[in-house]
């Protein structure tokens, strides 16, 4: 900043970007004095930036007042304009698809979920994707041209360059279908494909910035997203975190079940949990799991949360197996936190109690253990969060380019107007 002459368009736009970042990152509307405190800019500079952002349609004066305002006329407070830069997040799974539309400020505009019926193949999954997208756009009163970015989460190993999956054993034929190319025909924006467990890690990292996190996506399948010092770790060929493929049998080669589950997924994924429950509850009447009908994984989780002894025993067995798989990773990475998401998060604190006990027996230290507050919606939340990050980064890149043009008038003239409005 010391090299930028005071009062130039460059400095003005730089200050405006600081104010916009402060407003975006706040969890509530901010007063001018609070923006000054965050940015360390002068009151006239902040006031000028706010006026520019209001004129550009990015910031509005909020009707909400922060806590603790003095009596009398409340100070004006400012926030991102609701609905600005809407993004679409999609969670694609073999049993269900979910979608959510959010604006740049993180406000949810619409959400939809739908079970995938029939064979779990690309045709059935794509039909479900189409329905949840249509529902979200209708409920948000948007059309596809208004969406700033789309992020799709899917199980499997992602090829980020081609925008498709290299391996997706749990959804037959899905790796041969280019979902990004398909959606880009409808949306006039970038469509980004990402591994579902990585998106669970993005959701966790948004709450725990700058930390090292292992995010376990535990539902129909089992995967891990790894964030190291705030940065998503993808590994070689973007294949890091395929926890479900771990096998404890030295005599076995890597193989998948009929439904595409890896060895560890087959043991403690939702189908594995159901199988454990079936054995544990065979012929035993219980209050929550009746022997006369097939239990679901959610039945087991809910019963365990309510203290059903046999459901707790199933959960204890599953967490013991997970701890065996996780302990080498924890010893190697020494993460700050381990966050559990997916349907199993409904088991509640009893899950963490048993997992902590098994990890204590296998590691020198146990990271902070948390259940994702989003449970089975964590992946779609992560997809929206990543789409918001990408959209924000593009805005900043565009502003930087305008700053560079303003430093070189001949470039500005060649590229049109020197207007630096957001």
C-alpha cells in the first residue's frame, strides 16, 4: 500500500475490497465503527466504500440492529445484499440426491432432497439430480442463468481436469458419465466436481479455520476428507481419504461387494451396521428395533442415542473397527479435530464416547471429537461453501485485474471503460 499514491482509483478500489471482505465475513450486520475496527481504515474511507458497494448492489443497509446499541436512534448497519451471487450445491449418492441454493453471504434460498429409486445406476441418479435442481430453482425463484457457480459432490475418485470420476464403484456406470459437461449445457457458469468426503471436510473447515482436520463421511459409504493447516489435502491423483477401501485381512486383495462397497465400508457402512444389528437383535424383542421387520441404519442410530443396550453394542463394535482404521492416520497427522458427518451423526454423544475410548487404547493422544451439526446434509453444505469460495475468489480476481488496468491507462483504453465498480 505504501507504493500506491493516496487518492488514486487503485487505492480506493483496494479499500473497497477490504470493506467488502469485512462485511462478507461477519456473522451479522456491521456498524461503520465495527468495519473501521476490522479494516483499520478511516471513517471517511469506509463511508465512501460503503456508498460504492451500495451503488454496485453488493451491500445494503440492514433493518437488523446488532446487540448493545445505545438508546435513541440506532446506528446504521450493513450486510451483503440478500440473494447476491446465488450458487448451487449438489450431493449425489447411490441412494439419494440433495441440492441447495445459497447466496454469497451464506443464506439458504432453497433446498431439496430425493431418494434414488430403482437400480442405483447413472440413469436413476441423473433423474434424481434433475428433479432436485428443478425444485431448488423454482423455490428460489431463479433460473439457471442466474447461478454463479455449481459444485457437485459425489463418492469416488475425482479427475478435476476432466470433470468426471475415475472410480465410482458404488454407482454403476457413473464414472462413464460426465456430469459437469452435462450441467454446463444448462448453466452459464463453471460446474465443479468434487469428492463427497472432501466436501464434508470443507464444511468442517469453514467452522474450524486454519486447523488440521480429519472429516469422516459415514453413511452408505465411508470416506475421509483431510484438511492440513486449513488447506484441503487431495493427495496424488486426488485419491486421498478413501477410508472405505481399508482391509484388515492380509490374505485379501482389494475387492468390492456387490453394491460397490470397499472392505471397511462393507463392515461398518450403513449396510454393515444393519447386518450387525440383525445379528445382535435376532429373536430379541426391543422397544426400538422390532424383530418382525428389517431395521434401518437410522433405527440403530436413534435407538443407540436413546440408550438401547443392544443398539449401543452395535455402535460400540462399529466404532472399535473405525478406531482400528483411524489410529495410524491420527498417529501420523496428529490432527486438531476429528469430525463425524453422515447419517451416523444421529447416534449423538454415545458415538463419540465409544470412539474416544477405542482411540485412547490405540493412540497416544485423541484429537477433539465432534459430530457435524449437518449430519447427512454435510456434503451438500460443503458443496455450497466451496461454490461460495470460488465465486468470492473470482470477484477478487476481477477486482485485481481492474486495479492493474487502472495503473496502465493504455491498457484501460484498449479494454474499454476505466470504471472500477464492483
